[in-house]
C-alpha cells in the first residue's frame, strides 16, 4: 500500500515540476521578446530624434541663409514671352 502512495506522490510531483518548468520557459521567452521589442523601439525613437534634429538644423540653416541673402522679390513687370 505504501508503494502505491509513494508512486502517486512521485507522479504528482513530476506533473507539478513539469508545469512549473513550462511556465518558466514561457516566461523567459516572453521576457526575451519584450526585451527585443524594447530595443527596436529605442532604436526607432533614436532614429526619429536624429531625423528631427537634422530637420531643425536644416530649417535653421535655411533661415540663416535667408537673412543673409533675401529671397528674390517678384518684379512688377510680367515675365517675358519668348516665342
């Protein structure tokens, strides 16, 4: 009788340990996936920030150029027609 109880307890322990191992494996997989997603998001945010900074620098350079060299004003005459 004791043998059967020991076998049942061993089987129950084996089932619990296998469920725990499966849970830990899936949790680790989820953590790795979240870490990869966070890394991709950080890279995309850094690239967007660089592009934004480049656009702002180009706008500042354009504004500086316009203050030095004013835009060409339209003449009062109409454009010439060339046949």
